[in-house]
């Protein structure tokens, strides 16, 4: 069953997510529904906040989008096939930028439809997280996978990609953001 997305203006999008203490049936079901919702809306990532749950949980699948925007991933220094780890379930994730190199690229968000903009992000990151089985895992990523992980983990901290935009760029999107906020209030 897919879940209902929340949009810009919903309070969950601005809260810091709670740590998941126990990975039980409720969490597994939520993950399954989040993955279904991400695919339904053609997203390459979805944070629990985007379905109204303030939990440190996100799902990512960049496999389809990699044709235009390459990605690489490593585990223990060995290159891994990204398709073999997707959909990637990140429980209680932590991201550590690796190196100083950053890249500007276009981002959008399922919770902010109609808005996209160039955002500067770390080119390569280390992602530490728990799997659905509760295992502590660590991978390194670059390209779209790194960007998607940074974007989704920002959600878990109440940060939206538009928070990185210069004021002038943000003002261009003001009418759309205002409309989304009004629509969200009516729901």
C-alpha cells in the first residue's frame, strides 16, 4: 500500500527525526510502503518525514536515474554494483563528507513539486546506517547516490534542499512555495 505524501508547509518536514530504537514489524511495513510510494511517484529517494513520520528512516533507489547521472559505491574499498544494494534502506543514517570536492547539480523533491534548482553538495560521502536486519553497515558513494543520500538525510534533520539556495534563487520559487504551503494547510 502506498502512503500519502506531505508537501512544503507540513510540520514534519521541519522536524528532526527520532532515532529508531527497535526494528520491528511496524518499521518493516513502513519501509515497504515507503519504497512503493517512492516508485509510484518516480522518486529516487524518500524520507519518512515526506510521509508525515518524523523518524530517522529513508529509502533510496538511483538505479534508473543513473543512466543520465552516474554513481559509484564502495564497500570496504571494493566497488559494488549499485543495483545490488537498491532499494537502499537507511535506518538511523549518518553521513560523513569525504574530501573537500563539491559539485553543483539539479535537485528536486517529491514534497516540493514544481521546484528544482542547482545545489552544491559533497562529491563523495561515507554513509553509516542500520539495515532492516539491524546490521550496522557502511558504504562510500559518489555521484547521484551521494547526492540522494545527502538530500534524504537532510530531510531527517528538518532541512530542505531549498534551504541551500541563494535568496535571489529562492525568490523565483516563492509563488510555487506559497501555493504549496496554502494547499498543505487545507489538508
